[in-house]
């Protein structure tokens, strides 16, 4: 192997590290945006379920099935969100227990 090719590889190393850092930042940013979006969707479903229950209570909606479906969607979304939160906290705690 030629010395010049080794020097070229060495000069490329910092660039590779910077690309990896940018990629990691992008991945984390995408995950964060996805989590915020999931929370917003869960909140929206909760509000829709509450609104449909109120509408049913005052007589605006006659179909109980729509109310029950909205409430089930909200319940499932909330359970999913709680499970994701629990897994993220578990992963965080596991990382914190790692010895360097």
C-alpha cells in the first residue's frame, strides 16, 4: 500500500466523524419530532373523545357507537404513548447505569 493513500485515508477521518455526528443529530431530531407529533395526536384524540361524550350527553349525537369508538381510539393512543414513554425511560436508565 502506498503512503500517499494512507495519508488520504487519515485526512478523510475527521470528515467521516462529522458525517456520523450530523447523521446522529438528524436521527435524534426526527425521533423527537415524531414523539411530539405522537403526543399531539394523542391529545387530539382525547379531546375528540371528550367532545363526542359531551355531545352525546346533551343530545347532539344519537349514535353511541361513534362515542364509544372515539373513546376507544383515545384509550389505545394513550396506552401506546404511555408504553413508549416507559420504554424510553427504561432505555435512559439503562444508559445511565452503563460504566464507561
